[in-house]
């Protein structure tokens, strides 16, 4: 089993799930998916909505913190 993040134009959309493979996600759920890790290896930390995927660095990037008013 892997962790897979659904992406749209390199942005993580609504979900990160546990699945057998990335291809299983595409075939059964549609959309674009990337494997991600929860331990910071492979492609970065466990991403959530608002995160992006940096193609050049091959990792997920958290959203910028809100600086407030």
C-alpha cells in the first residue's frame, strides 16, 4: 500500500489516500495522482490541500503561511 495525493496542475486537491498503487487510483478514481511519503523521503512530507508539487525538485511543498492582516 502507498500514500497517493490527487493533483491538479501540480496542486494537491481534495485528498491524500492509502491505495495499492498510483495506477489503481487513476483507473478507479480518475484524475492525476502522485505517490507521496509520510516520512519525508521519496517525495516529501504528507501533503494536503493547498500543497503543490515541485516537478524540478520532485517533492511536495507546503503552502505559504498566512501572514495575517
